[in-house]
């Protein structure tokens, strides 16, 4: 297994975990772009959003729900937070294992970029 996020999910590479269950792992980003910057990943390897199927709808939904729960746990649910999933290099995806960025704790502008 050569995927960085698969290794984190398997416990082979240390990370600051903030949530985990049978399907997901969430950990603090090593290059945070906000006071709270967490990555929520599935334990199962899926390279990009393009590789998801209709059978993965619940997986993506659980990633969003986990992000909302983490934001609430850290006191950001009412203030506001953003979730982002990048797909492929031009969109900013650097690790090819789907991941949801949870960002909170500072004003976030629109459009992002």
C-alpha cells in the first residue's frame, strides 16, 4: 500500500486523529489553512470523486455528517464552517484518496481560490 491516507487510516503513519469509526478517519491537516482544518477520509481507498458510484452515496453523506459533528464538537457549528472536496490536480487535489476538508475559525471568502 503506497497511499499516504491509506497508511494513516491503517495506523501505519501517525496523525492527530479527531474522529474514527469503522468507515472513516478524521485528522488534523499538517498544513492548516484555518484554526480548525481537519481531513475526513474513508478507510477504503477511493482515488477521486470521479471513482465514486451510486453505492457510495452513504459514504459521502457520512463524511459530511462527521465533519459537521467535528465542527460542533470544536465550537464552530453556529459560527460557521466550510467543507470542500477537490477532484484532481487542477482543483488542488494533491493526495489521490478522496478527502473532505473541514475549515473553521476564521472568515472564509467566496469564491475560494
